[in-house]
């Protein structure tokens, strides 16, 4: 070994390109040894730099069987990914018994991809664990898609386990506390219902929201009451409203599944039919009065017209009477008319 080191020192003192004498003991594998030493030094330098930063996280993953390699942690630092979030998510998934297989399970790469896409990794993992405990079919891809769509996936799972109650109508959205519906006899009913819904995870992406459910339920209630002959029938059997509304499938293409519709309050309002009839009668009276007034005005106009004709005829009579003396005078002057004495010849 000492001889080989001396040979190396002698070669280092020779000019570059000088031939190596035979039997010097310098073989090609020496280059391999030096290369391995350099690589080992570089690896050691990298470990000295990154072990204080990621060593604790890697050891935590190793003890929890989270399947996160040390190089993955180093790569997260270069990819601007928070390794603590990924590590915590993997540990929670592993401890909850979820599939963390690198090919088909919740792998580190899939968590990193969701993080880089702007998703909430911890919320997704919490939702998957809650769904797994409640025996709800929710995989990572669907949960990530729901999260990236802007929906609260944890709230969706919570609503699937514990159904949500929605007021119809909702005073916060419409400002109204009751729905007004009118039966065929004109009786008004003011009703308030409570709709119990459960989140439909399969249609959560692209499905209609609570506003659509409230609108559909309100429409169904008004239609059901409007089809009743009298409002007394609805008061006798309020459940006919819920049966009619539920039979219409109002939760189609929505993000919720309607569990039940309950009548919270129902009051009798005004008799809209009687009021409409009274308004119609008043309108008819006004029309009749207008027609009578028109006939009276026409009669007055006709009377005034006849009076004008009488005055006109009277004026013509006066003019005719005025012509009689003139005609008689003309007749006297012309000799066409004689007095009684002249006619006898005296």
C-alpha cells in the first residue's frame, strides 16, 4: 500500500502526459476508487446540509410507516412544497388505515400535485378519513376534485353523515318567513317548511346548490296547495303536501338528496277569492255606471239637439208669418186682391 502511494506521488510530480513506467502498480481501478470517494464526500456534504432540515421529518415518517423517502423531502424543498403538510397528511392517512400505495393509493406525488394545484391537502385527508370511518365511498381523486372545484369537501362529508336542515323559504336569502299559496276556492295558506337534505357526493361537482332546492320545494308546495279544491282539505291533511312534493323528484341534478320535508307552520291568510270577486263586482259596477252615464249624456245631447231643432223651426215660422203682410201688400198694389166694396162695384 505504501509503495502504491509513493507511485502516485511520483506520478503527480511528473509533467502532464508523461508515460507511466511499467510495473508502477497504478491500475485503472484506482480511478474508480477516487470517483467513489468523491461521490461519498458529496453525499456526505449533502447529508450534512439537509439532515438538520429534513432528518426529523424523515424519521417521523419512518417510525409511522408513512412511506416518504428522504430524497422526496429534499425535492419538496426545491419544488416549493411545504414538506410538513405532506408528511402530516401521509402520517394521518397511514395511521387511519388508508391505502398509501405509490401506484393506486394516496402517494406522496399525488399529495404534492394537489398542493401545487392550490388545494387544501389537510382538508381532503380529513374528509377521506371521516368518510372511511362512516363507510362512505370517497376516494382521493373525487375528494381532490371537490376541493379544487371550490366546495368544502369536509362539510360535504359532514352533511352526508349528519343531514342538514334548510328553511323554506330562507329568511336570510329572500327576506320572507312564509310561502303564500292559494287553493281553488280562493283560500290563502301561509306555510313554512323545513327540508332535511344529505350531500350527494357523486353529484357534488356540477350539481345545483341549496338555492335550487329551496326554489323547487317552494314551487312544489305552491303547486300542491293550488291543486286542492279548498284550503280546508290542506289543513285537514298537511302531509299531502309533503307526499306530493317528494314524489316529484326535486333533488334531481342537485348536490343534495332530500331526506324529508316537514311542515313547520301553516296559517290561514286572507280569502283571496272573495276579495277578487268583490273587486270584480266593484269593477263591473263602475263599468255599468260608466255606461249609464254615457247613455244619460247621449239623452241630454239628443234633448238639446231637439230643442235646437224646435227653435230653428220656430224661427222659420216667424219668418214665414212675416212674409204674409208683405205678400198681401204686393197683391193690393198689383190689383190681384180687392176689398169687399170694390168686389161689389160700389
